């Protein structure tokens, strides 16, 4: 069927105008090249801007002349593969040369143009200047490198959790060092494996705190962690919710506070204990006495024990010998009483024992034990001996508790006076009293 030649020419002309418009509007340098000599037969304005040649001077130029010499050979091999039909399209990043001999990197795309019979008619080449993209990628790479350097160099362990499931998404290298797991092992574990595992340090509480960070804001708390070898250790945890890469995440910053907790423990111990004997001190005794006084569990008994002869030992043998006598007396007492009984040193040569739910009979039995222990510790010829003057009192109701200390103290002084009358209590070994 024949057609109107004028219509065909107009159609071809319209298509050429459309193609020209597209090429002029494109941000890519575009040109057609001869399939044999690879010379430019048609190019757009953007190509002249990229290569720094006038639009007119581009026609007839060999495309390969604009490729950096270091990359020409490799490109020729790839283009030959396309020309013989092994590949239809070639896409790669390429290094180009401008007219001023400056080079730039671009994204190169070459397409094979085939006729209806499949024969090669030419090639179409598209070049985008990749300078801005590559610079952006470098900046992103630098940012990522800085991020990972900071992420991995901090002394704190960093976990990134899924905000909804609590699953571990990422960790830094400190996590490996702190907990003893390899990075590969960590992603098969969950919060339970890094925790003491029992309430209030179990998986349920951990996931609850992660959700609380999402719903209410940052959370900070102390947490009993567990290393791979099973060792438990104290940590301080701060949880902060965020969106990373469009995903809900919670960042957990973990700090090992084992040293701090040990210092706190030591300070707490020192605040409640006598530094010389290790017994509870007066302040702790008074606190516990007030607490028991407000309770309803009776009877309550106390024993006051005054160490006889300490002054004589200090004066004749020195304070070091006196300190040893004080410690020996403390050791004697601590081994005679129940774990629930509170043995304290009130100061100097005075000790006290607080015995919850102990009546007068029990208090008497325990004083007899003290006297028997004193006797068993005496050694003939030893320069100093442990000997107490003892007094006890028992309260069977809240009304009697107020006078408990004075009553026991009075009985202790009665026994001390008796010792003096009998010549006992100097702190020196003189044999048994008659």
C-alpha cells in the first residue's frame, strides 16, 4: 500500500524535532556515533559543555579521543563485544578528558542501534557528569567512616534495638569486649542473654523499658548484666528512641559501673561498721534499735559488754596491744551469736548485742556462753586476756523498750564493780579469781 510521501516526510520531521528537543533538554551529554570509526555524527549542546568543545567541532571527532588514556584499552574491548552483538548495552563509570586536558568521571551508557534486520546501524551514547555524585558519595563515605569510628571507639557498649520487638539490630566493638561474645554470635542472641536473667533483670523488664523509651522518652537505670562466661556485673543503661533509616530504633548506651558499685559498697560498709573490728558501729546500732522499737515483735533483749582492763593494757603495753585486745574481744562475740543478732562496738571498750525475739532466759544463756568463751581463750602467761563485764535487759512490750539500754548498762556496771572488788578485770593474766 502506497502512502503520501509528503505525510511521511512531515512525520519524520516531527520525530526529528521531538528528538532534538529531548536531547537539548537533557542533563546528559548525548551523541550518535558511527559504528565503525566511532566518530560523532550528531551531538547535543550538553555534550559540548561536558567536553569543552564547541558544538560544531564535535562532529567528526572520534569518541575514543575523549576517553582517558589509562582506560581506552578496556573500553575498546567492551565496545567491540557490543558491536559484534555479544551485549546490547554497555554501562559503566568512565574517566573522560576535556579540551583543557582536565579530566572528570562520568556515568557512561552506550546502546547498540540495530536495523529491522538486526544489523548494526550505529551507537547512541549518553554521558552524565558524575563529579557531584562522586563527591556526595565521598562525603557520605567520610560521614559513615566517622560514624563507625566514633561508634566503635567509645568505651561504652552501644546496642541498637528494634523499637517494637527489642531485637538487636547493631552493636559496636565495645559490646564484644564487655560481654565476651563475637559479633557473629551477638545477632543470634537477645537482651535476656546479656542480663542476669531473673526479675527485675530479665527479658520482660528489658523489653518493657525499651517500649517505655519509645512512648515516654529517654530512660536511665542500673542493670545487672551477664557476660558470656556467666559473670554478673553492674551496668548503667541509657535508652533513647530514634528513627534511623526510616525505622524505629532504640539506642542503648551501656556503661560498666562495677568499680563505682564497689566503691559505693565500701562506703556503705564503712558508714555502718567499725573500722578496727568490722563490727557494726554505734550509728548503725541506733538506727536498727529505733526500727525494732517501732515494730511489734517482742521480746527484744540487749547485752552490753564492757571490755575490762583495756586502759591498763594501753598504758603498759601500748595502743597496738590494746587494739589487738579490742579485736580479739570482737571476734569472740561475733562467733557466739545468731546471724539475726546485731553485734556492735559502741566505741572504746564498749560493745552491745541486739537480739530480736530473745527473752531473758536466752539472754542469760548467751552471757554464760560469753563467760565460757573468755575462760577457754585464757592462756597462762599471756600478757593480756579478754574479759568482759556484762549486763542484759529484756523488753516484752513497746512500753518497756525505752528503758532497755539504761537497765542493761546499770547491770553491767554492777558486774564491773564486783570484778573490781574481787581483783578481776585488769586485762592481765592473774589466774582465776578465788
